[in-house]
């Protein structure tokens, strides 16, 4: 029964996606890369949410909630503010310029060299962090929940390779041969399934804890685990409170406003009204996200008495414990859809970036649209193979998969966000400032986190050993004290980049002011309720923090 329901739901999504895209001209770059600029608000919202909500988030955030509590919900709740900012400020500018990729704007604003640098950065980020992380976390979740290693009589690590490649091959077919519209439609269907299926896990978990009563289950959690419901993170937590005003802002504003894999859904809107509706709907639902990606981790802590060897196993172990056997197949299909969504969305965006920003610009300038799409698909297959090879190597990564992903992403999110914001909100900052910002931001961040930090931690631990300190908790605190939190490092580098670019803009400005032209590809009349909806959503975020504080 479980296998049949899994196959039936997965096949249903594929059939509907094919039927919905059969009339879209995907031999053209606009049809393939932007879904023919025909996406409506609900489709955009669904695709945004499921592109974001995948196993690296469900598994990773619930793992941190298991260890530290609800403070990790900052990534979810504060995202709503970033999405509103994108809807009200950035999207009108994107659609006015008629861009298909973020680097296209950067070429207009700064020049071809800036566009090339950012395109390479995006592709680098997808290749080494986003795509492999999605595949790894998805495979880990499925293997843990459904005992795949035992089923196929292989070790955990060997079975991980099998599952990773299975997911990767299916996701590649969606992304490479279906185009954006196929991805967006499948995302929307899977989004409904994930919201329903994901909501059932905490409900069944609370019923289990509360002996048949959801309210009693919640009361048991808050009574037995009050420390897990403190939203203000301490200095040595995963999310110290001060980071909400430094790197956390950068993480969310980059991800929801400038990340090609995310913003491409809104770029495919049929008009600004539909784009803003989709973003605002996504922002509102995002506030409800902690119910799916945080609460189950706390429930797992209660059920398993905080005793799991790997915190990232909290969510899949909870699913095995509380979900009725009859629903395992449906939940497997929903989870599989979430994994595919994030993987194929990032892969589709990589194909778009390579086809339009690399192949067309630097390899074959005279290529027609059919050749551009074909080249993008070929690159997508190579990138998929690379990510499927890297993913299993993440097995047992230190600190949890979610923190690993966020820390690595900082290498390119900081400079990209800085140059885009400076590009739109100033008129005279020149190309040289953007190019230096990119090289400086990436270089300093990587050196700080992966060279200086290990050296300082090693020195601190050596000194502790010489002092006779052997307690594990004390050593853990020493490690955290040895170097600032990576979110603070992101904030500091961002400020340095912005200030430097503004100074260069004063000392060596462009010869002419930058003026954005309206390409008239879509109607950019704003949604009349956009500001009201955005203000209400931001108000809800503030109230949530006040309540839990």
C-alpha cells in the first residue's frame, strides 16, 4: 500500500506538470527559462515555498530545534520581511528591466565583467553547496525513515550513494527537459502535499505526547521543556540575538531578493500584480513555517528524552515513531517532491545562468535560441552529475547540515547582495567598485572562516589543554569564544563592501548617471493592496517575537 500510494502521487505530479506545459514554447529562451512570463500569484507562491522548503531545511532546522529550541525559527519568520521588501522594492525594478537573470541587470548597471563574475559565483554556489546539500539531506531523510540500507542490504554510506543518484536523476529530468514552467507547476502541487503532510507530523507528534490530545501535548512540551521555547538566542547559540540585526538580515535579503533560484519564479510573473500577490502570499505562509520545521524537533526531544546520536535524525525518527503506517507512502511521495523541488529549481536556474550569461555571451555569441537552450541543458546534465558525486561526501558533516549550508553560502551572498542594492539605489558607483567588492568579499570571507578561524580555534584549544581543561562542555565554549559567529562576520564584510563602494563612487564616479529603462515586457502597475499586505505581515513578525520573548 505504501509503495502504491508513493508511486501514484509521484506519477500524478508528473502527468499534471506535462499537461500544464504542453503548449509552452520551450524552444525559446523565454518560454524555457521564464515559463513564457505567464506565472500567476498562487503558482509563484507555491513554487517559492517549495523551492525553499526541502529536506535540508526540514531535517536541518528540526535538528537544531531538537538541540536548542525555537530560536532557529528566526530564519523562517524574518524571511517574511525580506520577501515583503522584495515584493515592494526589488520586483518592480526587476520587471521594469525585463530581466531573466540577476546578472543581466548587473551587466546593464556595471558591465559584462561584473555579470560574468556573479554568474560564476552563482554557479559555484549551486555546485558546491545548494545542489549537493539538498541531495544529501533528502537521501539521509529517506534512508532513515524507511530503512533503505536494511532494505537493500547495504551500509548506511553505500545506500546514501544509491538514494542520492536516484533522486538526482529524476530531478534532472524535470529541470533539464521540462523548463521553468514544469518546475513551477510540479512545485505548486507538491507544495500543497508538503504543507498537508508536513503539518500532520507535529499534529501526530502532539497527539502522541498528549495521549490523544493536541492541546495536552503542547502543554506537556511547554511544561517539561520551557527552555526550548525561548526565542532569544544566547551568545553561544546557533542564532545569537544580536545576529538578527547583522548577518541574519543579509542571509534573508540575499536569499529572497537576489538568489536566482528563488527570484526566477517571480521574474516569470505575467505582471507586477501577480508577482506581488505571489510574494505576499508566500511571506504570510512563511510565518507559519516553524510549525513544520521547528516544532517537530522539540516534540522529538520530548519523545526520545533528548537522546539521539545525531540531532539531524530527529525529524525522520519522529516520522517513523508517530505517523500511521497507512500514510507512510503518501508522506514519502510528498517528501520526495520537496527534495526534487529544491534540486530541480536550483538546477533549472543553473541551466538558465549558463545558457544566457555564459554560453550566449562568451562561448557562442551568434547562437540562436535553440542552441542556447540545448547548451544550457548539456551544462545542466554535467552539473547534476557533479552534485550527485559531491553529495554523499557530506556524510557526517560537523555541526549539522543546515549550519554548514548557511555558513558556506555567506561566501557569495554578501558581495552579491551588496552590489545589487548599491546598483539600484545609486547612480554613479562604477564597475570597478563592484568587481573589487566581489573579489574582496569572497576572498576575505573564505579566508576568515576556513583559514583564520581554524587557526584561532586550534590555538585556543591548545592553550586550554595546557591549562588542564578537559571538560567537553568547557572546550565547546572555548571553541565558540575563539572566533566571532559567522553571521557577524557576514555583517561586518557587508558594511565594509558597501562603504567602500560608496567611497569609490564619490572619488571615481561613472561618467553618466545610471538610468533604468522600462522594457514594457510586462505591466508593472503595482497591486493596490501590496503595501497594506506587506505592512500587516511585518507587524505579525514583530508580534511573534514580542509574544515569545
